[in-house]
C-alpha cells in the first residue's frame, strides 16, 4: 500500500468509528407495512407500475432498486396527517414503526397485483374522477420505492388534484454514488413507460393523461415520448399535459428528443431554476454540459427554442422551499404544488426525495466517479451524519466505496509504474 493510500485510509477508519459510536439509522425501510387507519385522517390511493424487482425486498418495502424482468403492479393507499399537524410540501416520515397517523404518513394498503387486476382497479377508480384524468408521476435519481410512493401521495394531497395518480417507478438504488446505475436504469425502463402510456391512451375509460416527471425521471419520460411519437407519428391525443420539473437532461440531447415529438398536441411545461445545486453538480458530472432544468429561459438560444416549441416555462429561481438544494421546489413549495393541482383541474397551463441534510449537501459532490470525488462527498456529508440519521446509510456506502477505490487506485498506480513503456 502506498504512503498516500495509507494516509487517506486512516481518517476514513476514524470516520467509520465515529459513525458506529453515533448509533444506527438510515433511509426508510418497512414503512409500506399496512396498519389500521385512524379516523379523521385523509388518504391517497395510487396505482403503481414498476420495472423494479420484488426479489429480495425486505418486508414492508415491496420492491428493491434492482431491475425486474418486466412490469409489475401494486395498489397502495397512504394516510396523510391532518393539515394542522403538518407542513404543506413536506413528507412526514415515521420515526418508528408502526407510524403515528396523527403526525406521520403511514401505509393503509400495499397490494401487489397482476396486470389484469391492476387494469380492473384502475378503470373502476378513474370512472369516478372528473374528466377521467390520470396523472402519471415519474420520480428522479436516488429514490427508494417507498420514497417515490410517499412523495406522490404528498403531491396529490397537497395539490388537491382529482386526477387518478399512477406512479411509474424505475430501478433507482437510492444511493448517492449509484448515479451511473440509476441513469442506465432509467434508459432500461423507457420501453416500459412507453407501454404504460400507450395502454392508458388506448383504454376507453381514460379521458386524458397528464405526466409529471422530476429530475432524472425526465430522461426516461422524454425517451418514452420520443419513441411513442416515432412509432405512432405523434403523441397520443389523450396526453394533454407534460410537466418537466428540474430536468436532469443534457440540453443538446433534449433538443434532439423534442425534435421527434409533436409537442403541439400537448401542453409542455418546463420548471427551471438557476439555483438548483443538484443540477449544477450533474453538469460537472457530464462534462460541463448545460442541464435543461438549469437554463436561463430569458437567454439565447433557450428563449427562442422554447418559444418556437411553444413550451411554457416556470422559473423557480427565486421561489423558496424546504429543499436547500432547490431541486424539489416543484413539490415542496406550497404555492407551486397547489398551482399544479389547480391548473390540472382547470386544464390550463402553469405560469424526493427524501434525503438527509448531509446527503443533500453531499450531492454537490455527485460527480464522485473517482476517489477524489468520493472523498469530497464524504467530507461534506460526515459532520451531518451524527445528527441526521437519514444521511448515515448512504454515507456508509460512500466510505466503503472510497476505500475500494483507493485500493484500486493504489494498485493501478503501482502497475503503471512497474509497466515498461512501449
């Protein structure tokens, strides 16, 4: 082992010991275990279509972050605390199981379904909604299955929409340093999302479809819509609204994607913010290429392109929310999430993830594809892990990954030195 590697490993060992002394904690697991409903609490019912695998899922998790072999389905009901006991825009996670429905989100029902039963329940419910409208939500990077479920329940409840919520959730491992795996999993899932949207569009029980995508979820959404438009010579007429919130998509790639989509058949709304630190980190990961969600819509070439494509743009740069990274403002700002619901109800245009504080700050170093980047993320996250249990699980992964990378780097370096020049 080189002196450099040895010097770096010593502080990592010290950090591991400090974390062990601080106690255990982590991301939410087991929260999808059903419990009795408390009278007086509202609830949200949603149907799930997922490319995640159920194999190896812990009790109360239903699905993992690994890739499944096809589409799986579930019917889930979430109890929401009374408005007086919570802050609009926030998900109140159970501190322990079972959760306290008076103050926390809890699960009332979590039924795995086959496709036939999923369609039957969907048709029965959408017939009772105004305009027979379905709202398909596609989550972003670093999102566990339960986090996607609870976030959609929060959006539906806080927006006041009457649309029937459908969660399309792709295999995100919910780990900060698995950005590459998540991105490939989103690509892996585009055919499945296209299949879901085509199925909804062909269903006579459906009147119209709205899509809300966040962060990396915009990549799989735009890819699915592009495929649909090429295959069917345009989008399905039932797709009325497409809302792209903080898209973690290369602007140049987006320009090619949208060129194949007949976006004039639907209302496309783009949520952007120049204060989105997560997208700033992503831009560094992707070779300083502009991310769609971080553009200045008043500057060229963005202004003319968006006007030509008739995109409606909502600039959230100056909107404050509970997310210090400014990446989840669309869902966590009470004003914005309510506006989404109101606009969906009126058919007009608009003017997750559950991370710990330390983990959010650590996302600034998401470009940790190397030991240097990983060390930066660990250094930023560690001080918060002692006081913030939701940071610890990902930080443990970071520490393990960093140790492995240091060993690989030291080995590779020694090999390079020993190898003769050719």
